[in-house]
C-alpha cells in the first residue's frame, strides 16, 4: 500500500515538518535516527555558534521551544549571548521527537528509486515502503569535501571534521587541521585540549573569529539593532532579509541566488573555541595544499605559499579537513543514480519550486539542499520553521487521493 508521504531524516527539518503533518492528520512515515547528525558527527560538548533562540525546533503551536525545555530541565539559557552545548541541543531534539513525532521509525533508508506511481524506499530492515511523495531532510552528513590532493592517503590517517567527536586518541600526536571555518577551529580547539600538538593551515589570508557579545542596553542597543538588526542567522540587514524574504530570493536568477548563498556568512568561528585557538594554536595563513602522501610512518603535506610564491612541507601523524561540503544529489549514497540524474539542478543544487518540489514530481528537498533555491537561511536550523509551514500547507492543499491504479497494485 502507498502512503502519502515519506520523510527521510530526523533532524530539525524532518522533525519540524513531521510535527506539522501530525497536527493536520496527514498519512506519512518518517525514518531516521533522531538528531543523528548532531549526535554522531558533532562533539557533544561543543558550544554551538547559533544563538539560543535560533536553535528552536518548530511545532505548530510553538509549545516546545528550547527556552522552555531548558527552563523545565534546569539548564542555563539565554536567547542571546549564552552558547548552547550540543549535548543539550541533542537532548532537546530527542524530547521534541518523543512529544511531537512519537511514531518516528529509527531505520535508515538504503535505497530510494522512482516508480510509475511514486517511489520505493528500501529500509535497512529489508522492508520496502511505497510513497507517493518523498521529502529529503537529510542535512549535510553525506557531503564532506576532501581536497583531491589528499584522497590517496590511507583512510586511518585523515578525517573530515564531521568524522570525529572525541579526540583523546590524538594526545601526544602532531595533527594538522586544514580549513578556516568553524569546524576547523572547533576541531583545533578540541585537539589542543586533548593534548595534541596541533596547528591550522588555510589558504585564506585571515581566519575570522566572532567576538563575544557585548552587554549593551538602552539607546545604544536600539541604535545597534537599527544598524545591524537581529535574525536567526545573526546580525545585519543581509541576514535579516535572508530570513524575512526567502520567496523574493527564490525569484532571483539562479546564478545570483547561488552567489549570494555561497558568499553570505562565509567561514567564521565561534568566539568560544576561537578564543582558545587564537591564544594557543599556531595558524599558518596563505597556504594551499598541493600534495599529501605517506612518507614512512608520517603524513607528508606539501603546501604552496600563495603570498610569497614558495613551497613548504610538514610531516604529521594525522590530518583533519575542515574543508566544507559539496552538496549534490548524485552524492546521496542511497539514491538511485537514474533518479539523481533526473533532478534538474543549478550548479549541483536541486532546482526547487515555490513548494520545495524538485523537477521530479513528488520529490521534495528541505534543509541545506534547498539553500540554492531559498537562500542561506536553509543552511541553518532556523529555516526549519519556514520549510515546515510551507510544505505542510502544500500537502494540506494537495489532499492526496490514492489513484485506482495504485490501489490495485498495492
């Protein structure tokens, strides 16, 4: 039998959408481990860069906010200025799931293919699920980017920053971290605290580290809010417009949308881990990785110094790559290649309708895979409210009725 909707993914986007669909009585199933990316790919004690109010998951009645959760559990909370540890965010997401999405099925999708009347999902249990609509809420865990120069290294000698959540095993070892963003700085901070001899290498001329929030009140606060208004992505008019005007963004030419999405809120580290790195971790700037190979028992890294046009080398025990992600449907490991190929794209990002639907009817993308169509807000948890409202309204209007052909074949 066909269900109306299958949601793949149980992070902030998948859970928020499922909470909305439950409210309106929609026939759906949702698959995934609750808060799986945050539990398996982010250190539990990492204090998150987003402000407290921007880490909410969204139920239709707004009963289950992070603020209310922290108050009930006795955890410290402030909407601004008090970073939330990842372990509390995970606990909050799991509590949200138990309250609003109790029917979550903690299974993984191993294969997704298109059929005549919809889609077939094969679960890791062996069950085949048939759905007329599929919503991909899979986040970024399938898209780590490793520089080509390093892809021949033995897998045990390098990691993407997604791959490790504990660092005690690197105590006493020499470890390079390549990258300039939050994940690179976070990793370097944890490595230093674990007792590793670590340093950061980046081809950028500077690493941006956010400053701690300053306590400002009265007219000064008002003036700052006018000059740099607050939003779920941070401060500034560009971030505010990205949050308030996703539909206007959707109307822009594709090249302009993608340029804004990739350029806005570039690599920048949180002030919490950034403070440790700034004071205690060497940072080597203007270095572009050219080669990486084994030299005896050491990883040999060769860099091009962009500023003075010379080469330099270093040998380490392990390398971490905080080199971002490359989002593309073809990189989703469980998606049938023919289905991935059928999705129209703008520079590898799915081209989505006003309702998050791809060029394959019935196949929807929310979260980071929708950022190319709706802007940088969809790269962050804050975008889950917009996506859940828009897509649940779409399914409510759609009022799916099972065709006779499907009923006969179910």
